[in-house]
C-alpha cells in the first residue's frame, strides 16, 4: 500500500476522502523520496526545523521578538510551528483572507502588514478581531473614518500601526512629523488604538553587498528614530516597531530601534537569497535551503534536457530555479510546464529526477496546494498551503 | 442581499456551503462590477464569447478542426463552452492531472500534448482512457514498453502521437526519418495505436513581426511534410497533425498540413499577445482582450500609486500587466501583493479601481480559483478554475 500503486482508490490509502495521490497530492506519508510524483514542492523537515531554531536563538540573543511573515508559506500549520518551536509571538500576513485562514488554522495573533482601503475588508478585519488579536495598518488619514465605523459596528478596538516609508518608496507615509501626525489621528479615532510603527525596507532585502545592505538599514533606522522623537514630543507611546526581512534582519535586530522582526523566507530560503548569501561570503549562512522542487526529465537531446517543472510550479520573476547536484547543468528558462535545462556534459537522461531550488520562495509556494514534508528520504507528512491563492 | 454586505453568512447568500465571498470568491452572481472585491480575475463574457465564435468561424472557413488548449483556462466549464459554442472537437491538456479534471468536468476527448515518462502517470492516463478518448504523446522510443504495459493492464488501446521538433528545440524528435521510425515503433507496440504527429512551434507564437512568424511556420510545415513523406514510404497513415497557437494559427490553418488547431489564448488574449498584434498592425485583431485583473489603489503619493495586485495574482514573466484607461499611468513592477504604478499625471487616488491586462494569461489564470464572469457591468456567474495548480 504505497504511493507507487496507481490502482488503489483514495479511501484505501488512509488519506482523507477526496484527496487523490497523483491528482491531488504528490505522495502519501510513508512514501520514499523516489515515490513522490513530480513536479512536487518538497521541504526537508530537518533543514526547516534547523532554520526555525536558528532564527529563534538569534532573536533571543538580540533581545527582539519574532513575528514571522506567513506570506512566505501561507500555511497555518507552519505558522503554528514558528510559534511553538520557532519563538514567534504571532505572524504577519499581507492580505485579510490570508489572516482569516491563519485564524481558522489556530493562530491567535496576526498583523496584516498592508494597507486596507475597502470597507468590506475592514469589516472582515473587525470581525476577525473578535476571535484573535488583529493589528492593521494605514498610511493615509482618509481611510480612518471607515476603519472607525468597522471597529465600532463590530464592537472591537482595532490596533492600528502606521507605516512609514523608510527607503523602499512603495507604501508608507514620510517619517518624522507626517508619520507622527497620522499616529495622533489614529490615536484620536474612536474604535482604533495606535499600535506602533511599521518600518519594512523591502528593497534592502536583496541588495547583494552586505555593507550596502547595512547602510540601507541604518538609513531606515534614522527614519524610525526621527519618527519616535516626533511621537515622543506628542506624548504618544510607541508600543512596537515592526519590520525586517531575512535579507537584512541582522542589522535591524542589532539597531536597538526595531522590536519585532518580520522575517519569512528564513524558513525555506531560495536561489535569490542564496545569491545574496554567496555575494557576501558569510552573512545569511545561518539559514540553509530547505525547499526544493522535485522534477523529472521528460525529454533529452544532446546538450540539453527538459524537465516537467515550468512556470506553473515555480515563480520566475527572480530568475529561473537552480538545479542541484548535476555538474554543468543549468535551468535556462521555463515555459508553462517545462523547465529547459542546458546539460553540456549530458549527465541527465529521460526519467531522471532532479532537485530544483526555486528562484523566489513566496510566490512559488503559492502555486502549490501541498508541500511534501520529507525527513531523511521518507515522506513524514503533507503540509497544506491552506491560504494558497487567498489574496482577497 | 448583495456582495457588499459583509455580515451575511455564506449560507445566507445562496452560494454553495463553504464558499465565502471575500474569503473564497471575489463576488456573488448578481453583484455589480463595483461590488467585486479585489484583486479579482474577471472575464468579459461578451468579449470571450465573441472570441469563441470568431475562432470557430475562421477554423470552419479554413477547413481545419479546433482542439482548444485547456492549459489557458484550466476550467472544464470553459472547455465545454469551447466545444458547445466554439466549434472545438475536444481539448488539449499539458498534464495528466489537468486531463483528469477535464474528464471529471464532462469533457470526453482530451489530448495530453506533453511527454509522460512516469509509469504511474501512464497508468492514470490508461485509466482515464476507459472514460474518455485520450490521446498521449512521446518523443523517445524508450518509454514505449512502460506505455504498453499501462495500456494492456488497463485493457485499453491508447492513441499515441509522435512529437516532432519543428523549430522550438524543446521536446520532440527530429522530423523526417527519425520521427517516422518512432511512429513505426509506436504502431508496432501492443496496446498503442499511432495517432498522428504533434508539431507545435511554441517559440514562433510571440515573434513580433508577422512575416518572420509566417516564415517560422513555413519552416515547421516543411518539417511536417518531410515526416509525412517518410510515414507514407512506410505505409503508415497519419490521421492527425496537431499544433498551432493563437499567435501563429492563421499560418498553420492556411498551410494545408495541419488538421487540428490547438489555440488557447484566443479566449482571453493578454498584454503580450496585444504587443504581437500591435507590432503587425492587423493580424491578431480578430480576438479582443476579454480578461482583466480588477485591482484597487491602496496607497498614493505624488507621481506614483500602489495597487493591490502583485505577483501572487498576475504572472510577471512576460512583463508587468498593462493598466487600462488611465492616461499616463503604467505598471512598472510588482512585489508579492503590490503593483507599483507610475502615475505622472496623478490621475489615481486611494480607493480607485483599475483594470489591468495580465502580461501572460495562462499562468495568471492558474493563480486563481475563480474567474468572475461579467456581462455589461453585472456578475453573471463564477467560473471555477477546477484544474488550477494541477500540474502532476
């Protein structure tokens, strides 16, 4: 009774009814690595758990809290592990539907680190705040009346952070006086409570040079300090300063201004973060790649091969996936369901299985309903990406 | 009882239990366009149906069959419309899980236009062939023994096409003698029947210049003719020549060598095909863009805006989405959940809704569980992307 037997019906395999191996899931618990149907997203559980522990230890040493970013995995199951064994106080989400999925899955402390401007979504956030701690965010005073109405009509007080633009120039109000003005408006709005500052420098995460990355975070820290001074002048306490990602985390943690680290990718890592780590020699070395895309070679010609992993199973916007352990081989592009491999030494042949490291973990995980949890060559469990596609 | 009322429970809204507006679906049937929660994938039903009819008429005029490619929509519902009102004889799929979803949804004629090399997937194909007409494909004689075993053990005769490399240099055997050799091997294998040739020139689809595109297809037609001659010399009838995509279809249809057109994108079109169409002045003009990503501006600063559609709802590998109807505005990039918009004339403000045209429709649709079917400003129905994520 293994995943390799194609003629067993789902209910014969001990899986919940309606989940069919091959059609729905790449493998069953107990299967060997070779029995995983491809293309499949696979996490090495030992490596992932080592990443969890490494981040917990480093945050404890730095005296900062971890609020892990669930957008990387979109899985309540992994969020609960980040809390249970990874030292996290709760999670961040980017979307209210993602936060709803986390709360349904048992998470009790969620910060939606994104602007919400639709009154219907505000009502959903207010409803969610009746079941869990929910922090929301804004960068514009014009949305406060709708937020207030949502909080009041659901009989909750919503914790609201103010986002400052600390260098990425995406969302966020200017640091200093403008941010303090907005915080004062939040504090004065019925139904809302000022929760602190969000200061995430997304653009800094993938800067290759560690010194440049450090300099970007130092400038962001100055922006936060300027804002903290302006808040203090108004007598407004700032209970939290959130931000940081896997790429820059060590600098925010050491700065003394951030209180909550929002790293997500540290759990899995990816080819782009490996390039960041490689560029600086050491740095991100605390975190190992734990996430792989298992693929199979389906066509072979001299000098090249094609595998069954294309852009419907791996996100391409940060470059193609990297192939592991095949000398000379390189993924040079993907179409919908094909990965095109340069194989100058003709190491690959039809039917061979390859491990690919996705270019960017967050959008890649979002393409999968399940992550296969592998430990020492054996499928231990299937991890459900319950918030996959939940961007509403 | 509209989508705008956030406090109704799902079962109060007449939707199937477990589907919650906002959390699961962007809108309910009957909602107005403004009531659709964003980011949402929306199809203009009038435009889509006009595309369906235009393709049906043109194929009829050219005397070729249409076997629409379901990888574009991954929705059995739309596949059935392609068959019912769009003149298709059946569909193509790229993956066996996609084909299984199509057959479960009622489609009875499926060609899996991709190499399958895993015996478990072969067994699934053979099982599927007991319920529907299933055509499979190969480019390597070494897989035939496994295919034969799968067919025999499931007591079916599998129709198998031979893929030739007609210029894309991805999968496919060389045209002419090597292809005819493989076809003869297929024909001689117990449990298999030679179904014809697959000659899809994927790389030609997006060539900007119409004359160059035509030349690429003429070269592909020569490759097919060479192979047909070699088959004839062996006395092997070739019941089908499949290929063509939306970009090059007119040339394959006119060639006299292809018998089945495998267009998919014509249903929706996208920003990249619009660029192909624009580059040649006329050409693809028979098909209008019917697919939009509805998004909302969530943050605004002078000269720029941010909307709530990022790379988790629109595929970026063919360039960022195009924004419609906002003078001067341009999407210059996306992060996970943000679209970054250059807005030099400051036409946009927080809360404004924008329509984006995805860069590439196939992988974008794969990011969504539902497509909102809109007709003249009103949600007519929700179209389920039942095979979303089914790449196994």
